[in-house]
């Protein structure tokens, strides 16, 4: 399912929106778990396991 470009874009969009929504809404923790879950699914399907941690750090630094 992640081979379609629009699905990968949609998963990245949802993950980023949930992480930004975590900063704006008082539901602490729920949006962060959902956002990190979507981003984890996206990155884990495309990367080798040893590059996953580095890519998550680059993604979170880019958001910050």
C-alpha cells in the first residue's frame, strides 16, 4: 500500500499534523503517539533498521 506516492504523502501529512497539533491542543500525549506512529510506519517501510534512528532525529530537528 505504501508503494503509491499519494499514500506516502498522506501518511507523512497526518504524522506531521498530529505532531503540530500536539503543541496546539491540550490533549497531551494522544496526538504525539498518533503522529510518531504514522511517521514510524512511513520511515520503517523505506529505511534500513540502522538508519531509522538517524532519520527520526533529522525529521524531528526539521520540525523544530
